[in-house]
């Protein structure tokens, strides 16, 4: 039986031996710098992509216990993820039905609650969202309590990942397998659902969300920008890339990739022998490192500001201090050393330079064709 990885590795070996990828036949293109700055463009992306499409907002391991509550502000929408006493994971708008106060103020930190009590006038909601009670109820003789549960957002779990749509009027049933298309089988094969969350860090950075996606879609910079960190683990800019529906898949050659020539194909492993990257439209990147996985979620705040959420997933909870120290070192290297100080610093510098007028167009070469795949999909989705 072939694994999903065998044909990809066969192409990657071909690419190591010479320029066999179709990317070498694609013409150079350019990107218009205004797509990263224009407020109208930004509003269209927010309304037509981020408020309509399923977004991956975390991993179930963060909310494993009944009573777990996580408040997030995503693209200007205040969201609550709640694990009910019945074990069900639900998503609500973090907005009181009385006069709209924010129910849970602590964003980004999982807390445990028996119920949700509004800080303003103490209307109280059960963890299933229903309105449990309100003080001085005699002042609201006409209230139809059953209609005043928290507004829910469509929410689903697939491959251990939590997916929501930021639109309370959207169809409540999410078909995540359909959204993932051919990538669904690959996420299954990786076993994402069995992973544990080791650490998550969310930070706002001064760059357009697409500039950050761009940085994780091309391999041209790997041995250059990351020369002092992860660059030496990679062959110089050798990868095979595909559009998979609206998503993008890359398998990137590491120094260890040629070792597969001596192994049966069933043992070709996209983490041990290469680096697999899945870009899931519109805003998730999964990077499969040799022994752990990084999920990146990009949530636009403004044309020049993005919430960057990095979640490190590990195969099992650390068994002892030695294992914990190992994961801590890995997290420090990738999160602080690589993403924070290298990729994001460059993205912010690009953003600052966009208005200078130096470039009428950004040039995209044959090692960066995934940018073309990504931006053409965004353009099509906006039309
Ligand atoms: S706004 Fe929440 S109780 Fe009044
Ligand atoms: Fe990078």
C-alpha cells in the first residue's frame, strides 16, 4: 500500500537530482505592494475570507476538561470556546445578550468556570450558552429567556483541531473534511488528533497577514535568513509544491532526505526525512518538524497588524524533566529564535518599507511560486 508521502518523495528525489518541478516552467510574476496596505482590500479580506471560511483556532487538548473556557479576539470578533459539562465543545460570541458587555475579559488564557456571569449586571449563562438567570428579574416582565442564550458560532473538531466560522448567521454544520479536501487524509496520517499542546504564544505583530503567510510558503530564504538557526538542516531551496484545492502543500528537502534511497517507501517519513508544510486556506500553516509540529494561526487586526498565534504540538505529554527540558529548548529555538527574531522581524521591516515607493512591484521567482498559488487563490476568493 502506498502512503500519501511516497509520490511526494519520489518527486522530491527527482527535484534533488535536477530541476524537474513544474515550478521551473512557471514565469516570474510580481505582486502589487498595495495588497498589503490598502484599507479597502483589507476590509474585503476580513469580510469575505475571515468572516466566512472555517478558521482553525486551536487544539482540543487546550480545552480537555469540562468547564474549560477560552476567550479570544479574532479579527475583531470576541469569541468564547467552552467545553460544557456534557463534554461538548461549543463556540459563542463573547457578548452579553442584555446590553452587550464582554462576558470573559481574560483573552488567550484558558480558565475553568461553573457558569458565565456578565460583569456589568450579572446576567448568568450556563456553559451550554443558555440564560440561567438575571438579578431583579421583576424589571423584565416581557423577557423571553429561551431566546436569549449566547449567540453561537458554527464549531467543529477534526484531527484534534478546533474550527469555527466567525459569523453567527452561517450554516451551523461545518464540513471540515470537505474544506480540507485531499489534505484531510494527510492530517489523518500524521495523527494530529493524538498530539498534545506543549505551549502556545499569541502576539500582535506590525505586518499584514499575507506577508507572514508569504514567509512560510517559500524556501528561498531558509538557508539565508535562518543561516544561524535552522538553515543548515536544509538543502538549499529544494521542494515540491502543490495547490490542493485552495490550500498549498510543500515537501521540503532536508540534509537527511537522500537517506530514503536506502529505505523501503513505507518508511519514508515526511517529518524524519523532509519537512512537510500544509497551508490551509485562508490563515493556517502546519509545519511538521522532525519530532513536533507548529501550527500558526494568522488573524488580521488591521492592514498592518496581525495576531500571530503559534501552537507547538508534541506527540505525548513530557514524561519527565529531561523530556520537558528537550521540548522547552525546541520551543525556544523555533518560537523565539526563528519565528520571532527572524521571520516576523523581516515581515515587519517589509511592512515599514512598503510606503517608501522603492518597489512598484514585488518580484516573485521560481523558488517562490507558492506565493503565486496563495495570492491567486486569495484574489479568486475575493471575486
Ligand atoms: S450587559 Fe451583561 S448583564 Fe448587562
Ligand atoms: Fe522562515
